[in-house]
């Protein structure tokens, strides 16, 4: 029988020292909706100071296994996750495959944002030292003050390289000094040199090696880490020199090999698949454990090869010998004494029992009593709101080309409207012109807010969802920051443009009428921003919000009361007028402009109807019973409702993960060990 190196023996969890850094999992099986099995009874162990790679062809369950170990399996109806997990620390980090970073922030600014939220106990000096340490660890000193870079709504910003971007993404999860780091395909999208450099960096991190801030020499710290990564086709240099242990998953989520990377070749050779000379071991392993669907004959041969390799591995390494023998598991009992011992050994067979649960927030517990917890949470969220607002403002104001384009276009159209409707009088022709300019003003504001926000928020959601998954802050803090940041950037230029038109067009004189005009437009803009937020977080594909927002605005324009009389709208869709914020805005502007105003006939034809009172104009529009205060209150209510809808939708869509199954005690006899049970959603 093939012998596994002593440091890889998957003995009973009780063999692990209490302070030993070990991540172990046993008999992990994962089923998705419909009963399709993704992982099939997978077990393994990784020690501190090791880089462990999960390899396998597409669809073999690499990411699913990584997510299961990290507690990041997406919550799905009908899914089940079985097995046991032992982890000695809650100080973990999960690095997603997508490099979720803000384009116009520098590397140092990205680190500072995360450090303030994850390490609030650090003083400014200590936080700066911690950031510099991580920058040095990841060899990011040359680009520490360079913007991340990437595509924008208008143009593109050149920034750091792909390898530096990936290391920066990893660095955001190192600031709270996690002992266990999970990475989902960190080398994807990188060239071979950058991929090797990144894996070498991970290897140094696992062993506690750092780069001195001065001189660039390596030094060893006492901080060893467990690093587990799923890799897609690593080059031979990465496999041979960058990895300590590997888990090769075959199609169907079965384990074809687990152990030291140096022993993989011997295992596959024993199964009858020796590595050809000058062949990348990782590529050969994936070729052997993949199904070939090009023909029935090739499929049959590939299935036979997979069965041979997997069966041989499970014959060579009897996992039950190390995991499933009840006599070898004294710390996995079911009585109170054994439960206490298991807790002390940090065994996590499933979700902790409710009385044992602790709420972890931003990489640390929100501790203390009830009042302490509330105060800590409130303080944290206030800090998060401040930081999110500062970051959002920085990202938008640094995008000068987009701001300039928006303001130039608004200035252009305000001047054009002002010239077309310049210096209106009080004759009969001015009545229609005044109605027209009021409607165009309301229409312009109704498009600006929703479209502006729906172009900004979807671009941020990749970063925001990753930060929400790490529980850096709550949804309310983010949405409030977006509202506050967009308020001046959307409202100020539009209000200035509308004010310019007000005096160029010679709308109703009087400070009270001008302030009413501006106040109504501000309220409408608030509603538009809330609508944009709701659309941005409601769609499964947030980038669609920018396409749907104009359509929604057009729908509201149809029921504004300008294009058609409300009484002529079919009864079964007439209710839509009550949710049209453009309608309430236009009504309030019209009442402010026409009520109590006298017009003269001027040079109107003798047979033409002469309207001399503004009240008659409002009656023709169907606005004679409208009150400005009522409409403004309705707009305020819509501001609240749209933002509340955005908050509820965003909270319901927060990343949720499938918990490990809860252990159940068998009645009638004392049973040592934890019974893996299914947890269904």
C-alpha cells in the first residue's frame, strides 16, 4: 500500500493540537437542485505553512469544494451540503476570482478603506504600518500610489498591471492578518510569468516570509498561514515549485489524488497513466481525469480511466481508517462532556449550535453585552457610512471627463431651451410656450437622476457584493452614501441649468415662486435618485439598469398630464398616473406658474378664444384642484418609498451561503461521532 507522508496523514481531528493551524474536511458531499452531485465524499487536510491547490477539469467541482471549505457555497433552494469541517480560527479571508476593485482609487487607498473597517482598533500610525507591511509582503511598493485603472463610462484609465491588480485584490484580505486564505482561481487571466510570480508570493505568505521595506531582503515572521486555492491549468513551474499539496478532482467531484505534489506522478503511474517525458504533470492529470465526449468509444475509455485512478486512490488511502472509526474519535462524542471537548478542539461539524453562535463582523466579533454590541455596531456603521461616502465622492469626482461631459451637455440644453423660449410675455402664445418649457424642465430632471445613478451603482456592485459577503458594512450604509454622493453631483448642475432657464424664459417673477420652482425640482430629483437605486439593485444583471431606467422614465412621462388628458386614459391602466412622479412635478410647476396670473389677448384673432386667467389654463390641463403642498408631500413620500424599496431589495439580495448540516443525535444508544445530515433550503 502506498504510504502518505506523515504530515498528510488524515488522522482523527483529535490528533490536532489545540493551537495547531490545520484545516481539515471529511466526507464532504454537495448536491444541487434536482439531486445532481457536485462533490462526492471528499476529504483532505492542509497545515500551516502549506499552499494547497485544488485541480480538476471544468465541472469537476473545484470552486464548489473551495466554497464548501470556506463556507461560501451559495444558498440555493434544494441544495444540500454534507460533511464535517475542522478549522482552528475564524480569521479567514476569501479572495474571489474577479478582481473587485474601484478603478479610480490607488492601491494604498484601497488598503486604507478596508483597514479602517476591519481593524478599527488600530491607531492611525499602527494602521499605516500595517498597510505598509502588506504592501511590502505583496511587492506592491512601486505601484502603491498608482490608481487601479480600468474601463469607465467615458474612456479608460491606465493603471497597474494585471499581476499587481491581483496582488492588490489579495492584499485587501490580508490586512486583518487572516490565518487561512482561500483563493478562487487567482492565476486566471494572468500570463505565465505573472501567474508564477503570484504563486511564489502565496508560497512566501504561507511560510511567513516578508519583503523588508528597505532593501528588499526576505525575512521570516511567526505568521504562518494556510493557503487553499483552486487553480486552472497551472504551468509546470507552478506545480513543481509553487505548490506543497494538491487535490485532483475528477469529473463528478470524485477525488483522484490527494497528497504531496511530488507523489502525484507515482500515483498516476501506478494506475497505468505515467506522465510522458517533458509533460506538465498538472496538464497530464487533468487529461486523465476528464471525460471525452467526442464519441461513445472515447467517452467509455475516459470513464474507465477516471474510475481506475479514483478507485486506486481510495484503495491506497482508506479514509475510513483516518476518519470514520468511532473508536478513534473521542472528541466527536455527543454527550455534553464530549461536546465541550470538541468545542475546545475547534471542531466545526456543521453550524455551531445556536447558543454557541457568535456574530462576526468585518473580520472580528462584535462583542460585549447587548448594549455594547449595539453601540459597537452603530459606531461601525457610522464609520462605514463616512468611508463609503468619501470613497464614492472620490470615485465620481476623479472621473473628470464624465463630469465635464454631463455638465457641458446640461449647459448646452439649458441655453438652447432658454433661447427658444426667450423672454416670454403674457400674451396668448406664451401660454402654450410656458406649459412646454415647464414640461421639458420636469422631463429633464426625471431622466437625469435615474439614468445617472443606474450608470454608477451597477459598476460598483461587484466590489460592494464582495465587501457585503465579508460583512464589512450593512446595506443601509452603502445606499445612504450613494444617495448623499449623487445628490449634489446630480442636483446642483440641473438646478443651476433650470435656474438659468427660469430667468432667460422670464417665468413668473417673485422670489416665492422661484423658490417653489427650485424646491419642486429638487424633490423630483430626489425621487429620481431613489428610483435609480431601486432599479440598480433589483435586476439580476445590474448593467441592465442603464437600459431600463430611460424606459421607466418615458412611461412616467406618458402619464404626466401633458401629452394627453387624464380622463382619456383607459381605465385599466389609469392607475399608473398615481405613481408618475413627473405628473406631480409638472402639476406643481404649472400651478406655481399659472394660478392667479392674468393674460391679455394681444394680437389674437377676433374669432379666437382668449384666455385671460391662469386658472382657465389649469382647468384645461385638469389641474384646477391641484395644491402645491400636497404634490410636494407626495413627492417626499415617493422619495421614502423608492429608497425603502431599494433597501429591502438590496437586503434580500445580499450574498447568502449554504450552512453545513447540523449534527443530529441518535436516540436509544450512545453514539460517538457526528452524523452528517442533509440541510435543505
